[in-house]
């Protein structure tokens, strides 16, 4: 998993797998913002399973799905202030 730290409070990575959720929790991450729309591709991990795993590990889960190139100011504000 390639995690890019944008600032002291915000990092990004590609779609995590279930095992990645454990790695994120172990690394000290406390919140996940899922921005990928559900069922975007057939190989996408089940969002509810990822959310459940994150919550079991004490993480907060936010789901703010946006389609590339199809998001507006309200979507950006949601991503900024969950």
C-alpha cells in the first residue's frame, strides 16, 4: 500500500483491501474517508466489509463517494470537514 502524506493530518492511498485496514490501524490512522463509489468495478472490495473491519479496529469511517471529474464544491467541502 502506497500512502502519500499530504500534511500532518491527511494522507491518501488507493482502494485498501481488508488486510490494509489492519495495517492502517496499526500505523495509527484513526479515520478512513472512502471516496470511491460503491460497485464502481467488479473487483472492488465490499464497502460494508471494509467499514465493519475499520470500526472493529476503533477507526471512524466516512463514505463520501465522488466520481472522477463529476464533483462539485459541496463534495470538496465534505471531504475537507468530515
